[in-house]
C-alpha cells in the first residue's frame, strides 16, 4: 500500500538553474575571480563558462597576486601568465603581476 505525500511549499518552488543566468552576469562572476582560479579551475565548470573563458575581452585586465605563491612554483605562474596573455588576443589593456617577472615573460608579453 503506497502512501501519497503532499508536497510542501518549499518543494514546489523551482530551484534556480544557474546555467540560465544572463551571459553578462556570468562574465561579472568570472571577473571577480583571481586569474589563477579562472585558468586552473573555473573554465572547467560548464560549457558556458568555457566559452566565456575563451572570450578575449574577458582578458583585457590581468592581475595575478602572490597569494598563491605558497601553493605553486614560479614556472607554473609563468605558464598561467602566458596563457592569460594568449587568451587576450591583443586586447590586453592592463596587466599587474605581483610576483617576480623574468625577461623572457616580459618579452613574451611585448611580442603578443
């Protein structure tokens, strides 16, 4: 004998589908993340975030602080910097990196 349970008001309210958020709002969320977080993990959240990640206009400003320096070595940071510079596709307007620059990284930036 099966019992029919009544749904409560909380169960009837639809949960939000985050994938239905406007693209501009999703871009705003991504812009608030650290570049290291975007390059290493946020791009893997969903296909929409992957497409936003590839948009050169998202990469007009690049700021990498030294807060991750305990977790990663400099070679890893340099790869992240190069990836972010590449993703800007010459739309880069401002870059701030609070870790040690190398001549090679600076040359890479200038040539891109």
